C-alpha cells in the first residue's frame, strides 16, 4: 500500500504540485433486501481503487484509478498534477497547504466479522425480522427488510508525511411496513445502524425493528393529517437530531466560508441561540455509525463543540478550510469512496441534554404538537432555509397527548430557529442516518434529548 | 471500447454459467467525466474521473444474486461472477420471477444521444464555458456583494448489456450539465438561486443565458416575506413540477410499488385519476432526450408509453419482472445506477404535454395565489400526502408578482393535486427528470409563519 501511495505522491510532486494526497480503498459490502418473505435483492460488491489529489497555489485537481500498480499510480499522479497546473492560472485566491502530520495504523476488530457469517445465516436473520410485521397484525400488506454490511480498509497518505491506515465495519438493518385498511394505506420505517461486527445485529433493538415498524404503520391507520399553522413543537430525540443536522450542522461546514455560502458567515464567536443550548459533532463516540479515528485526509478526529452555551464556537474543517480560516483542523473531511473528493462533513451530530423532564415539558405545553421520528430533511445554507418532516406525531392539548398525526413538515430559518428553543430535555438518544452533500452519501448519526421550539410553521393538508 | 466491453461481458456470462447459474446478465460500462468547479467567482478545482466496472446478475432456478466490482480486471470479474452465483444459491426463491428478458430484433434508433463535440472538448474549452456563465451572472449583478458558485461536468461513456438469452446491446452516449448559483448579500439579507441546463449536445448549453438567468432568479428572491395562509391557488413552475410530478407521480406509477400496494395510486389503472387536460407520456426514444436510450437497463427495447390521457391512468412503468408478474409486455423502464445497481424501475423522459400561455399569462389568469419555483419535497408515496416547503417562490395578487416567500409550505394530497390541475402552460423546459411547462393547481393549503 505504502509504495503505491508514495509512487503517486512522488509523481505529483515531481510534476510540480506543492501538495498531493492519496486514498487507497478496499471495501466489501453485502446488501440483502427482502420483501414479503422473498429475497428481492442480494448484492455483493467490491470497491477497489485509489483517489489522488494534486494542489498548486490554490488550485486543486482530482483523479481516480483502479489500476493499483506502481506504474498505474505514477501515471495518475502525473496526470492529476498536470491538471492542477493547468487550473492554477485561473485561480484567484492563492494559498499554501499545510497541516499536522499523523502516522498510525488503526485495527478495528469486531467480535464477529461479516466475512465469518455465511450468506445463509444473514438471510435467516433478515427472514426473522421480515416475518415480524406480518405476525404483528393482519392489516400489514407489505414488508420490506433491508440488511447491509460494509467492511472498509483505507490507506491515506499525503506529501506532508501523513500515513494512516484505517479499518471500519458498519452494519445496518431497516424495516418498512405498509398497512392497509379499506382504502387507507400507511407506511412506517425503522432503522438501526452502528459501528461494529455482526454481533451488534444480535442485540435486542435491531432484532425487534420489524415489530416496531409494524406498530407505527398500524397506529398510523387511525391518524389524521396535521392541520397547517404556526405551533409550539416538541421534537423527540430522533427528530431533534435531524433538526440539529439540517437546521444547523450543514451551515457549520467550513467549506461554506471561503465560498460565502452560509448565513452563519459572520456569526463565529457570536450568540446564535439561548445560553442553555449546546450542539456538538462528535466522531469519537465509541461504536457509533458516524465514528472514525482519522478522517479521509488522515487528520485525527476530535469532538467539535459547534455551539457552546448558545455561541457558535467551532466549525467542521478539512485541512484546506482550517488553513484558509486560520483555525485548528479537527478531522471532518469525509468522502463517500475513493472515487470522491473529501468534503467537510458531519459525523455524530447532537444536541447536548438539558434539565427539563420530558413529562413536564409536555405538561407545560398548552397547545402544540409532539413530533417523532423522521422521513427526510434538507437545507440550503446559502438562503438560510431548512425543512424536515416527522413521520408521525401527536397533538398536545392543554399539556396532554392526544390525536396521532402524520407526515408533519417543519420549515424554518437557520438564523432564528435556535433562539426559539426554550426547553431542552434531560433524556438522550441517537439514530442512524445517511447524509448527502454534492452527490456524496456518507453514514452518520444524529440525536439529542426531547426539545421544544416555540411557534414554528408546521405544514398540513 | 465497445468491443472490449462486449468481450468482457460475454466472458463474464460464461464464468457465471460455469459456477452454476441457469441465466446470467452482465452490465458493464466505462466512462470519462471531466468537471470544473467554481467557488466565489473563480475556478477552484478540476477533476477527471475514469470509471469502469461490471455488474453480474445470476439466476439459479427462481433465486437471484447480484455482484459488482469497480474494475474490469479478470480476477475481479471472476470473484464477482462467483459471488453472484453464491448469493443466488443462498437466496430464497421468488415465485413471481419468470425469466430474464430476451430480445432478438433490432433496437429502435434514437438520434442525438452522442455528440462528438463533447468527446473532443478539452479542459481549456470547459474552463471557458464555465467562466462565460459566471461572468454573465456577475455582470447582471454588478455593484452587488456577490459570490458565484458553479459547476460544469461533461461525460462520455459506453455501456454494454449481455445476457445468456441473447440480449446483446451496446451504446455510446455523451452528456453535459452546468449550473451557476449566485449568492448575494444586500442590506443584511442573504439569498441565492440557480439556473441549470443539461443536454446530450454541447450546442444546447448556453453559458451566458445560464449565468444571466441565475442572477435574475437570485434577485427575485430578495425581500422574502411570509403571508397569511389559507386555501390558495398554486402555480408550479417546471422545476417544482419536476420534484412533485417527476418524483412524486412517476414514482407512484412504478409497477413494483403498485404491485406491492405501496403506492397511493394502487388499484387505479384504467380509472380517471386526474383533470382531463393533464396529459403525460413517458418517452424513452425521443431525439436527444436526457432519458432516451435504444434499450432499457435490462436490454429490453425502449418505447413511448402513454401514462395519463383524458384524465385516465393508461399504463404503469414496467421492467421485465413486473411485466411478467402482470402477464403483459414490459414498457422498457428498467433502470439502474450504472454497473453498481440491480435493475429497478424509473421514468425515461417523463413529458407533460404543453397547454397554453407563458408563466406570466398563467399568473395573470389566476389572479391571486402562490408561485412555487422550487421545492425539494416529494409526497409520501403510500398516502400521497404532500407537505412541501416553497424553497423559492412568490406571492402574487391581481395577476402580478408581489414578493418572494419565506417559511411557507403547501399541503395537498397527490390524488387531489392531480384532479385540481386547472391549467397547463406552454413554457416547456427540461427540468432534470421531467420535460414540462408550468402547471396550475386550483387550490392547496398554504401555511406561512
């Protein structure tokens, strides 16, 4: 590995680059999707190749190769450096790359590696979960269970001297249930994802998600569409995590600063929310799906306190953004695969717990809605606008939980949503997710305690 | 390249058969994508991605396995072939699976999918195209605090599908897309918008138009306000039609979703589901179409399929599996994300037939309502409930645009939305997955606050 990486780096530097880096990846995945007890998709894959970047005076070039020979790596190193050279004359803002140097070998040893579990065993496992919704209620008309495991070996080196090799193992299970009663159709999904081997899939929580998705789908049969309007909203931990991710996390990605694409541009060191509010992004949490020891540029990862006591204190950095903003690199560069350029990304994003008892928070809400779980969300940091959708919720009437509602959307402004959070719960939970940016999908987690937002527009039918 | 890939595919079929597959399908492709990115008005990076890989689908009885690899090297192909057969053997039989498709006729000829000018583009020319667009945006916004973000990406590729039942298709295609997104700061307010073109031919990309239009879109977003909500008419401009109908309706007429009872449109084939003047076809063989191809992702010939006519749902979108299950002919809508995906179903060119009038005409006719130019939201595909944030849009009154909107959502069930289509404009354009004019919805719940 080392000689391949160095062949590419040396070729790039000799051709005129002032900085170059290489990621060599070997990833094996298995995805099995079962529907109504039948395996619909059984997919195995191997991703094998190298991504090479060259840099001169502010100009970047990127290329990938699957020719993992000394000759192939040298050739790609040379051509990517030539492309950087050609780009150099068109760049306005010149700067030089620098950063901390790391040399490390991380070995990740799960108790039960995915390769030790036969396909038959994995299919048996999925079958047991896929049967749960049908056993739960006869109104379940369709089940879908998706199991995925991913084993990655990654080698990262750069011309500053960093050489890091990493291993990672990510299993995931998703259950989707569709319920039907007359013409009333409802759908619900539950997922579980962590960092570890197959042993994590044998815990109780992943093994009962079929039942859980079925329960929500059946409950949804007696739900009503939410009425649109401005409401006080209590978010459950899962939805709160999505809020932190969409409404704030993306806007903290430091590549937004040189590009001037975030409404937070002038807010570093400023108050962005109430002083009881703390938001973090933490890739060092053990066993979480968004955790890693080093990022995809080979920088050691650390916890990022994005918002501390209501003040925006830290951003999510790549080596480049740290240099350009004159801040400390914190290991937030991530890429979907060797075919992609590392970008500033989140890992495990969360709101730190506060001191409200959840029951008290609900009792304290006269007229509002408790929103749970999520369908999806998105944001545009350059406009400062975001939206996300809860999969279901419950009306709160005079401090008491009432009628179930479904598909409730929330829209808001990045700059004023945090100020509207007036109660933060003392509970905490994280949920697995996948985050997209510039066409790159990466595994992540988000979560927090229950929290209340005052008067926010809620979409309805 | 074509012959090389055909050779690879044919050898891979034999390999999987050697491991015990009854039927085998191999999809292999090779592409070169060159892109340039602009940050804060200036070029920042360039990339050249050469990607070649191979996906193998093996069938053993009624059991199916799939494996892919990101190379086309012999030992990797052997491993993928073996894995696909091993997965097939371990899988549970699918009683509804009949067979992989077969076809021995001639594929329809589709013109305009390959442009030698894109193949011949060098990095200097690509840089020139994007700089012209960025400069046009800056020129229109002169004197303002502006940072333009932009990207151009041109691709050439070859794909090959071979199966053990005689399918043997290969095609060369090109494509190019470019967007510019100016971000402006004016009196303490920050906003942005974009404009984009995508095409199979270089001459259909107009850098100056993209830049200028993106600047004008951005200016129209300044001064956003909330409004008093309620039941209001909604005008969907083509990009909003793309997410709501291109995503939210094309996905509902996906035969697999309907067969499993997961679609809000289930059980409606042959019934009246929309207003009469909403006509939609899926056309896989239109000249130069971004979604056009001679054959689909399983090698079944492409065709033109009527989806909505006179308000009646005429057909669903099928691949070979769902067609066999319903005992009908496939509509040639098998799709896959290149060599790395198993065939699923999607629209090719989803086309809303034009009616009359420009966007301004529609607004003037409707009088009072909201215009949604862009949203990222799709409906819940099972219930049809749509709760969409107006990411970019305006409030209009007395037939005139009053101001842009912030924190505003529209809510409506898709079944109602289809029935409430009151007018269809003639301002047709390509908007990602759909080719559509603006569409007027009689009323929807608008929430703003």
